[in-house]
């Protein structure tokens, strides 16, 4: 890892900028200020937006800053936002509005329950409605979701094209014409992104090998839109939720399994507000139930050191830390090593809360991507493989291992690792 | 300042285009707003923001689902939405231009904008035909329009990166190639709000046929050849490329 460089303050004996003498040590105080020089106006402006009330609760203890991933690559955290607002930053127009990934690590430690997971979507929604600045890439993801049903802008008719590569039957509910045990919601990235498709195919083979009675929605499946909601497009989210709920309810199934943690969060925690309350689990939680049946299928050892990245929306948001680890440990030969920041304190990959579609924008306001920081942490454990359980992550981390010079470390979804141990015919 | 934007609702090419008899199977495709119309709406709203006035968006409702596109235009800043209830999915640009011109005639517009073309015909006829019906000048391929004192400065694009500036007296018809800024995003929350409150005016299409094209036959293009994907190691691929070049007499 590169040595940490300390910023060096500029100190000049004689500097005049715009007629103002700023000579002397960098920490020089030009004039005494009292706290009463600041107005709480811009804090109240944020807190007056429904959903963002807790912003005003902050009492500046700074516990949040210590755990905020964005602060590691920049200057961030609820305390800092509060302070910026106090000293003149209008959050609704500041670039800071778009940097939070809603990873919820600050909420975990905040004694005052300042909740960025609610504050951010509310303020962003207001900014979008008021026609304020919205990062162009994010707008594109919104438009794609509204027009095509997925943020990638891929045609709806190709949503189930990936099934041809699975090598096993992937039944589609509409054609099946009978109730199933499991409705598998595949998700947008597993349906369209080349590396996501790899995970989807692996899942299909695992479900088949376990003899699970499952089916997918095929061309009827559309994006869950939870990240779009967190990025501020509530209307888009509601439009998608209405469609999805109607589609889910057209069919008889006992339980829904989702490939992605964001979908889990949407269907389990948010769709109930819109009248949908049927059982939904993440694939790790689901597969762990079948561990006894799965273990004998995992015939081929994987003699590799593997570290696991906790997705924020599986871990902190939904409390699932152990199932992914149990699945990994079921693979013979595999050695699981932990990164220093794991489980409740897992470090965000930067993809949540719309961050998935704002990489170029955030790059202008941070020293490196969160995924790059995390890839470096993973590499520091000496792992050969970085295992993930969220479809946003494979592509994010694959870019990150390349850009940080850690190509020797492979990035694989747990599904892919299980599938390889099952089949043994693929090199890792 | 009254700007009228004539829009088209066209079959989406995001999905496969099913053909039935001598035309598209309109029952099994989605209809979307023509993408150049997104630019003409943006251009109209930009002019309105610069000099004031009102923007009316009007289109032929060929399948009875134009409201969505009209609500979107209202969310982006249009003031008034009008649809011509024709319910004729096969109505071509010539027919639509006739209906639109008849309706626009009564609106006393200062400026009429249309998308320069649409992916369902690509003949770019809608704007010129409306201009002809209304006996107004037409300029196509615009990339910026600025209005001052009854006149407009229009930037028109030519191939090869050449642009030309025109000064044109109002009123006239313009075929918008691009707005000077990318079309703004209308949040779905806002579009949905508008859908609940906005009033879309409906008018009946005029009588009488227009000139235009008659479809004789429509068929998907026949695939005649495809690329050969060369696979293998770098060496094997190189060997295959050499072999191919030799077989074509190029080496
Ligand atoms: S942990 Fe909570 S109270 Fe403490 S500074 Fe952060 S937001 Fe404020
Ligand atoms: S939710 Fe995560 S990214 Fe956002 S402020 Fe809190 S710790 Fe930082």
C-alpha cells in the first residue's frame, strides 16, 4: 500500500489575495468569531423538508465522521455537513448532496439518530423538483429506468436473454402456468451486465442442482428502483413499485429470492408501504438453509484465500452477516480471511444511494473511489479472491482492482464460487 | 410570444418491430415520444425562459396514449397541451401535418417548432408540410434559436461541422435538430403530479385525405452476411488473420 501522504499547509511570509493579507502560519485566526455570527437558517432549511428533520438533531460529537467511508476519501460525514450548513453551505445546491451513499454507518454510531438514509433522499428529491443541479450520469440512469425499465438502458425484450447461457432450464412464470415455490427476482445487473450474467447463470445452476422449484418473471421483470429512490427520484420509484407489485401479485409463489441486496431492501422494507408484504430473502439467506444438501455438491476444492465484502444493504440495512460467510466456508479448501472493517463496520463500495451512477461526478470531489479504497483493503489481507454478494459490486471492484494495481486478486460473486466448486471445470 | 411545438408519438424501436400485413403491428408495440421532439420542447422552453411567452404542445393522438408525452412536456415547462384525437396509428407525416396545420392555424403562433425528423419515417416532412399548409417559411436542422424583437437568430447545422447563422422574421416553422442544451430531466414525481391536475385539450381531426405515401409491402431486412468471430490464443488468432489476408490476395 502506498504510504499515507500528509497534506502540507501553505505558509508564506507575505501573501495578499484580493487585497486581503493572509500571510503567516496556516492556522492563523484573522478575526475572532463567536458562534452567534452564524445563523441556523441553512440547517433549518434542510430540517424543514419532510424526512430530513433529524438533520437538526446533530450535537457535533463527530462519532459519525470516524466511520463515514466518504470521509476516508474526502471531507464528509453528517457532522461536517451540519457544520458546512452552519457556515453558509446550502445543501440543496452543494456537490455534497450527491456524495452520501446512504451506507448507514453513521446512523449506527450516532447518539442523536441523525439519519442520512432518510435525509439524503428527501433533500435530493426537493432539489430535483426545484430543478437544481443533478449529476448528468444520474439523470441518465433515471431516464433509462423510466423509459426502458432498467438503469442500464437495455431493451426490455432482452431481459431474459441471459438464460440461454445458463446451460440449465430457467422457467418463466408466464409460460409455466402453475404456482411455484420460489419466485427468483433476477435484477437488472444480473440480467444485462456481462459479469452480472455470470452470477445469474451460476445461480440458475445452483437452484437446479438443489432441485428448487423456481421460476423468473422474464420479460415482465423491471428494476426495483430502490437506489433511484435513495438518489431522490421518489416518483420514479413509486411508478416502478406499482408496476412490480402488480406483476408479483399476478402469480402464485411462496417466497421470493433476490440476487441483490438493494432489491431485498426495496421489496422487504419499502414496498410494504405500498401494499406489498410477501416473504422476500436474499440468495445467501436462502441457500444457507440448504447447506446440508449443498455441501455434498461442492465437490471441487478451491484452494484460495478469500476475503468477503459486506454489502451495506445486506449487512447494516438488513442484518445478514453470517449466511454469506457460512456459504463461503462450505467450499472445501477455501480459507476465509477478514478485512479489518467488516460486518457492522463494513466499508461501503460506493455503489449505494445512486452512487452506482455517479462515479465520474464523485471523482471530482474525492481523492479516490470508495471501491478502490476497499479493493486496497482487500488486497492487503493477502486474499486471492474478493468475494461479493451484490450485483453492483463485481463490476465496481473489477475496475478498482485494475486501477489500484491489484489485478492478481479476482472478484467473484459467492454464487460464482459455489458454482465453480460444484462444477470444478472452470479455472480460478 | 406564442410558441407551438408539434410532436409525434411513434412506435418504440427499443423493442423488436413486429410486422403485420403491409405495416407495423401497432397493437404489439409501445409508442414513445419522438426523440427529436424532446429537443424541440427544450428549445421552446428555453426561448420562453429567455423572452417570456407561452408554449403550446400539440400532437396527433394516434393510439389514444399521447397524454403521457403531453404531461411530460408540461412538466418540462410547456403551458398548454392539445391532442388531436385521430386514433389512426398508421397516419403518416403527411396526414399528421395536415391535421396539425389545421389546428395550429387557429392558435396564431409566432413560432412553430417540430423535431427535424422522426425515426418512424426519417423523411423530415412534418415541419416543411406544416409550413406549406400555413404558407410560412421553414428552416430545418437548427441547433439554436434566439428570439429578439420579432426576429429570430437561428443557427443551422450543415454536414462537415459547418454552421450558418440566419436572421428570420417571425412567424416561421423550424425543424429542430438539437436544442442548445441537452433536454432537461422531468422528475417522475412532477409528471405524476401534473397527470392528476393538468387538462389536456382534445380536438377532432379535420376531414379529407392528405397526399403522402402508400405502403405496398413491409418486411424485416434479410440478414445476408455476418462477421466471423475469430477465437483462440493470440497466436492462433494471428495465424487465422494471416491466412484470411492471404486468401484474399492481400499478402
Ligand atoms: S454522530 Fe450524530 S450527533 Fe454526532 S456529530 Fe455525527 S450526526 Fe452529529
Ligand atoms: S450514510 Fe454513509 S456515506 Fe452517508 S454520511 Fe453516513 S456514513 Fe457517510
